C-alpha cells in the first residue's frame, strides 16, 4: 500500500486544562482514514496546518465523521481548517544535529 497524505477537515477542537486526565496534543480520526495514511492507533504524527505544524498522537475514533478529525491541545488550529497528517519517519536522519560542533 502506498502512503498518501490526503487532507482532513478539523471538525472539532478540545482544549484541556490543568488537572484533566487526558492532556497533550492529539488528533482523533476514523480508523479507515488512518489506514489510508498508514497511521496506527497511538502513533506519533505530524499535523500540518495552514500556519504551522505540530507533533500529536493519533487516536482511532469511529464517531468522527469521514474526512474529518478532532484536534486536542494543538495551538493554531481552528475548526473548519484543512490539515494533513504525516507519519513520523524515524528512519530519516536529523538534518542538522546541534549537539555536534561544526569544525
């Protein structure tokens, strides 16, 4: 199966507060939408929005409408915007490791 990055529409946003049990950046999407993108439940993904991109955990949720996602604690996203999810590529080397000095 070839990896693709079709767009999704933000259909909901959840902002958490201190003391909530589930906190942090996450996206909820249908399992069939995730499988199209080769994303597993609980996997880390890049969320590319119109203004910025962030890392978030992908969570399967069959109650989300087809073609949509629900974002949690991702700054810069607004309901009705179009985003793309890209699986984190752990095999790709770091482009510039700042811990190594350039001689």
